[in-house]
């Protein structure tokens, strides 16, 4: 288990395969607020702290099966291409 206090602004968030999902803007209650710049709709999106598998260096890894909002990370990059 990790401590949510270890999650800091600008940390990278990756899925269970290590692919970029987003960048932390802040932690609000039991959710990670991601920066707008990582989304294809230019809106903030949130991830549940329950979906975090581990924190390694400056990177947050999500659990397999974590709910990732549509249009984030590699999906947003592929949509823009």
C-alpha cells in the first residue's frame, strides 16, 4: 500500500503496462486530478486512488483494469494523429 502524501504535482501516471496516461495536477480527497494538457478534450479528469498499484520514483502505476477516462494519454495522442 502507498501513502497518498507521496503523490506530488507533475508526477507521471502510467497504466499497468507502463504507458503514459497523464500528469498529476493535484490530489483532491480520494482522487488524482490530472492536468488538462494530457486530455484530448482539454478538461481535467480524475482517477481514483483505489486504482493505484504502486509509486516508483516519480511515476504512479495504475492497477490492471483501472478505469481510465476516454481520451487520456496514449489515446489522446493517437486521436490527434
